[in-house]
C-alpha cells in the first residue's frame, strides 16, 4: 500500500479560461492557465510549508487510516499514518527517503524504487512554474472525450523516466484525472487512474481535497483531505532521518 499512497499524494501536488480554440493552444499557454487556476504565480511562490490531515480508505479491505502529512518547500516531506495501534512514519529530508521502524523506534533508509517514488512525490509545488527546472517534460497531445466531455491531454515525463498522463478540464484548467503505472503486491506493473475533485482554495492556493484511485477498473483507494494549513513554520528537524 505504501507505494500507492505516495503515488496518490503525488497526484494532488502535481496539479480561468482564455478564449483560444483548444486545438491551437500551446503547452506554455496551458501551463499559464493551470498556474492561474491554482491561484497564480504569487500564491504558489508564497507557500513555504503545508500541513494536511485526512483519511485514507481502502474499500476492498474495509480499511480506514487517518494521516497527517507535512510538506516543506522545496523538497521535504513527512507522512504519519495511524494503522491499528501503531503509527507508520515515512519521510524525505531532501536527499534520503526513510521510514520509522515502529518496533525499534529507529529510522531506516528506504531503498530502490520506493525511494524514487517518495523523492518524486516530494517535488516543490512550484514545479508547475518551471517544469524543466525540475526535470519534468510536458507535451500537449490534444483532446480526449470522457463521459461526453473533452479534456486536454498532457504527457508528463519525469527525469527518472516515470510517465503519467494528465487530463485537464478546459473550463477550469484543474486536473481531472491522472493515469499512471505502479507495481502491485506481486511486483507486476499495472495501470492506475486517479480522479481529483473537491477543489478548495486555501489562502489563495487551489488544491484538490479528494482523490479516488482505481486499479484494474475497481476502486482501490480514496484519500480525503479534512484540513489544510499553510505556512506553519515547520522546522527542518521534522524531516530528518533519526538513527
């Protein structure tokens, strides 16, 4: 479940209309509109840190997990999840991905593909202002009709080679859906779809508060943000791996 949780968290951080025919839009114009839809350049740059509390639900397992997520710009993150009678903690201090062993109370480094996923999910919110700076390539592929409505389709490629497809609502320029791939419990690559909704503005910044992910066509997980606080002066030691 860990890998999927970080992919879903990544989804929400990866993401007014202009009178231009959709087919003639350039990638730069779309990015400009997406930036405005999230509150504008100043609002994004003003975010120094973020604290989110919410709930993760896995319907097929009847599982509900409360979580608290801390994010400090440009690339630090910590997530605490209450599972049964234990608290699972994972973090990224800007260089190292780690998790806390609940039995020993000591943090250990997370290796391999999981570490890459966590690092990618810790990207600065400001990536949308300058994707190339963060090693992200975006290509506008045209429009696709979903349930009777057309959406803008963007191919997104990260510096580590990971790929996603973003579906952008041309009326709001907010992300409607993200299609990506992940490894399941059997380490088999499968396609996932995450739908973003319940967009709310927090101190000038607009972000999704609800994400529902589907695996093999069935709902696998939903993440709901209950409270979001910005600029709470989080300290760096919160994200450090304590040995």
